[in-house]
C-alpha cells in the first residue's frame, strides 16, 4: 500500500509555509543586526602606521607611460 502524500497546497487552510518563511526571514534579519552590532567593537589594529615602510616602490605603473 502506498501512503497518502502530505502535499499541502497554498489554498489549503493548513498551509503555513509562508508564515514559517516570514519567521525565518525575521530571525535572520535579527541575527544579522546582532552580528553587525557585535562588529562595532573597538579595533585592535592601530590607526597610525608604525614608522616608515621597509622599502619604497620605485615604479608606480607596470608599464611606463609615454
């Protein structure tokens, strides 16, 4: 015997996928906002470079301009 398919159409009263998707979108949005707020922590990288670079670039372009 074959089991009855559990397919639920959007016109059926038991259809809840749109509500579940909306809830997932909201949870994802909140999670992303939470991560964004957490990334606003102070940076450990100094704002001012320490001294001069070890070498200076000699050519600005890969080919000379004429």
